[in-house]
C-alpha cells in the first residue's frame, strides 16, 4: 500500500510504501523538477519531495505553478489523493501520480465572486497613497527586462521608495528589498492601486483603473521588426479598439531608439504624450557586465563556445518553434547551446534537454544570457536589436520567412537586405555559417550601420537617465 501526505512546516510531499524501496523517485514538471530523498528497509520506505528548488544558483523558492508527474517506479500511485492545501509559498494537491502546484492563494479569491469582490475594493480605494512603484514584467511570469533594470537603479538612487513586484507565483525571484505580490491576491489588487508609479513592459490587463495621482511608465520590450498592434495584417475592429484602450492607460512610453519611437507612437496611437528615447535599461548590463558570472551560474566553463538560440513566438502556435535540434547543433558547432523560448511560450512549453544543451527559457534576465553568449541564433525576435550592443556575431534561421512576412505579421523593413548576419533556412546551412571564419568580416559594414541606427543610446547608462527623469518628474520621491 502507498500513502501520501504533506509536511506543511517543511513544505515537503511525502510518499510512503511497503516492501523494498524504489531505486529513484522524481517530481517532474515542464519547467522544473525535484528528486526525492528515499529512506527505508525491507519492510517499508519513504520518499520526500521538497516543494522548493534552486535554479541558476539562486535561492530556494517554491516550485513554479503547473502540473507535475510523480515518478516512483513500481509504486502503486493510482489511489493517492491530497485535497488542495495552501502552504506559505504555494498551494499543492495530489491525484494519483499528478501533483498540481499553484500560487498560495486562498481558493475563495480564485472564484469569480472572490475576484469580483477584490476588484470592487480596488475600484473604491483611494489611489496613489504610497511612495511606491508597482513593477510588472511579462505579465508577472518573470522579474526582468527594462522594469528589473529600472528597479535596480531606483533602489540605488531612492532607497526609501517601496517596490512591489507583480508575480504569477512565488517561484519568481524578486530583487532584494522588494515585495512580491501574487497576481489576483488581495495585496496585489491593493498595491496596484496604492502605488504612485506603475512600470510595466506589456499590457496592463486585469481591469486596470487609473487612480488620481498615478503614473504609468510603459517601457515596452523590444525594438520591432515585426508589425505591431494597429499595424498588424488584417482589419479587426475589436483588436483596434483594444489597442487604443490600452495605450490610453499609459502616460509615458520608453523607446530604445528614434526608429522605435516613431513606430510605437503610430502602432499604439500614442499621440500627445511623452516618449522617452533613452536606450533600454535592460541593455546596460551588456556594457561592462561580466559574462563569467553568468556562465558560472549556468554551469558553463569559461573556455567553452556558447550559442544562444532565441526565436520569437508565432501567432499560429503556442509552443516554441522546433527548427533546431539543439543537441545536434551542440555537436556540429562544438558548443554549449542555450535554448531561450519567448515569454509567450514559457507556460505552454517545457524545457528541452540534451548533451551540452541548457534550456534557459525560465532564466529571469535575457541580457545576462546575451552577455554570456558568443553568438546569437534568432529569427524575427527583437533580441537582435539588443544583442548588437555586444558586437558579437548573429545568425538568422528563417525557414518560414515567406509565411511569417507575408501572412503572419509582416515586417517594417526588409530583413534580408539589412541583417547584420547571414539568413539561413535549415540547420545544415546554419552549421555551415557557424563554421565560416569569414562571416564577421563580410557583414562588418552592415553591422556598423545597424548599431549606428539602433544602439546609439545603449551606452550603459539608460537606467540612470530613466530614473533621473522619474525622480525629476516627481512620479515618486527620494
């Protein structure tokens, strides 16, 4: 007979059975997993699964929300059941060999009635009552991008400012001194209304209602190659109305360069309000950062070649594109291959594995991965405009170029004419390009022109300039 229980104090799942102990035991999810510790003798055994884990050398945090498979060889798991239990950092339930982990929300708040009640309180509360900033990056799935870099600089320049971070669950690591607020919780709704400044890099969603005295700084998350918002192919009145409604919630828009400022202004009908063209704070790390620190956190030797594969998402599929066999690529290029899915593929997908392959889709800060990589393989992702700060080589794997350009999105300029690196259409061509010693010299002129247009403000001081303007405008005070 096999039984299961939760040690609430230790936040541990315990599975026990009779007979000989299993050789191994695992709790496996799409983006994380833990190995069980097994004790026992001939009469019985016990496997303990911590519901916390450390990733990338960071602190131990609750496992990411999602479904996990309980793997205990030869143990009968079908009848196992644990009703949902809310612990300090998560909520856990068990049914058979399936463990469901969620954020530590009381179930009453997850109901339609519960959220409606909290939203009603939010709408009624007085706003902008705290000298605080409410940060959100990619809908709370990570703590990174421009908001993270602004947080870092704001903490240095104005340590008295309270810093809230919106997160989907407590597996998302937040900066020192900041306060995590889980999306949908009572504190999340309250902090969203109380903060004087909101700094976000995507849409606000969730029935945002601006309070008197609040300011929204929209940092966005990349210089666009692909058409955005009102510029997307096809006439869709509902989408157009949603775009305009959203952009009217923003008070200030941050742009990486003048090219972005022009496009974002029109694509989001952001007229009559300021656009700060200050470079991207997230790219400050690319000027003077130490790649050895990032490589060490990822377990990569200092002398190894590192390639980062970072494609964008596709409107017609939920998971990351599979145009590369990363394990084969690692062999072909004699390199460690980092696989970085888009934020929109974080939840639907699962980590890829293989010899000399590291899936870094869940890694918090893309800029650190760019710093650690010796070369970038991408397609139509805005990461190309960030990586060019480093001057390191880029390769564009675009097997669906005609479909993406002609049907899915369309481009603002012809990538083939201006790309600072070769366009390849399959893995064989990619491997040949990676082995081409003359690649960088042939594309040197294009690369220089690219950086002159897109990276002139990425000088390592963008966060300082943005935070100086925030304080000068009085959005928060020191």
